[in-house]
């Protein structure tokens, strides 16, 4: 059985290997083949994009869900996979359901945070204007904002974040999700945030390609604040543990976080959701195996194992699980206590889905990169 898992996760190759061995140990009659799409998952012009891959199970970023449903590439989940009420965080459930049916079983959620040191006045900054006043465009070296503002998908998502912060909901934002009709307030706010970066940072393509680069810089105290997903904490901890002298770098216990505000109106957090779906090519012979795999990989025990350190000395991955129970799990909190601070951003988060949304956001990101944002 061929499975295309979402690849942009800390130490994903080790995670994929663990998932394969764990599943095959419980199901020795199934030869599980996990496809690595890390090179071109979002690039629909490439053969290794998720949209151009043939698999029995797809782990879809919610940006693709509407297209896979419209194109009849996936089937509704069998009833035995539909989770009981309140198993999943609300934004995950809202992202995975359409037409009163479950089309995917949520696995991970992603939302943007601003990370800062404990005691920093940024803790009371509720708007972009507040962040500007505290950091300032003319700040001292190594006191700027660290945000990856390169790459079509990255910039398209940041624009969506800024647009939702400005307008408050997806229906209001929808008319502005075309590269021919951008919301000027959102593009201006995005530029304002980038202006808070140190000279030469944030818009460098080499730094964009270096996994965890900005998080590692923050670990080394080369920035006032860091913008990114929860798993940036993994790279902060990895740098502190493997590459810093004692006391040289930030410790996770000294870091606070809150939803990223990209508007003077504050933050209206949204979340992407990665979910396991079943291909329409998965027939009666395939379906039991696909169902067993999805049930296995999204089980509380398996997701918990994915969150905890993969080896001695490694940090927790700090991914946001779609399952509600893991945010209060004593083993998870013992190894990764910051989950109690990460969870609030998901409550009330806006679910995002739409036709051709990946292509639209990447076109917007390309336009921002080439024509609108300063280099």
C-alpha cells in the first residue's frame, strides 16, 4: 500500500521510518510504502507534487482538500474512521468535514505564533502597531523580528494571515485571494512586519532553504522575536542542546508565545490542518488496509509517540496534534510543557479551505516576492 505523508515535519525521515515499522509490526501482511514528497509537495507543476502523485492514502494539507473532493480523487471516510465527538480540536473537525461528511481524519494543525523571551513587553503587544512600537525599524543589531518572508507558499500564507487579521473571516477575505486583486492593507501590513527585520534577514532565499534557520538564530539570541509554527520550538531546543555552550542560548523554559498579529486590529488566528484521506482508486481489497493505517497513525498512542523525543537527547517535535486528549496528556506535558501555552491559539482559530487555494496563494506569493515586497 502506497501512502503519501505530509513531509514538512521535524526529523520527518525518522518519523516516517517509525510509522512504517510500527504499522507493519501490527499488520505484517501489508507492505507499506511511504512516498517522500519533501522536494515538491506544493509545486503542482512538478511530478512529485501531492496533486500529481498516485497513492492509496494521501495526507493532505487542507489547502488541497476542496480540489481533491471536486476532482473525485478521494472518497468520504468510512464510518468506522469517523471520530467520536470532541476527539479533534474544533478547527480540525471544521477543516475535514464538507457537505456533512468527513473526508479526512485530522492529524496535525499549524498556526503562526510570535515567540519572545519571558518578561519581554511583547507579551502585551496585541496589534502590529504594538509590535512596531516595541521593536522599531531602527532597532539595534540582533534585536529585530525573525520571519521567513521568502518562498511562494510561505508568502502566500503570510498574506492570507494578514488578510484574515484585517478582515476577520474567510468569506470577507475570499475576494482578495487572487493575485489580480490583493488587499492593499494586508500587503502594506506584511511589509511593515518585514521592516522590523535586521538588515539582510527575512528575505534571503538561502536562509529560506535552510531548515530551522530563523529558529536557530533566535536560539542564539540574534532576534527580539521569532515568527513561525509551533515546531520552531524543536529547532530552538536542538540548537541549544547540540551547538551551544552552557548559558549561551535560549532555553525553552524562557520562551513565551502568542498568536501573530499582522494588523492594527489584532490577530484572528487561522489554522491549516493536515489530514489522512483515502483515494477513490482504493477498492474493496485496499480499503481495509487503508482504514487500518489511518486508524493506526492517528491513534492517541501513535500520535503521542510522534510528539515525544525520537531518540535520547532529541527534543520533542512540538507539532500541534489534532487530537484534543494529547494537550492534557501527562507524558506529553512532562516532556513538552509548552503545549499548555500553544493550545489556546487553536481555540476559535479560523478553518481555511477553498477551491484552487494552493495555486492561488502561490501565485499571490510570487507576485508579492517579485513585484510588491522590498528585497
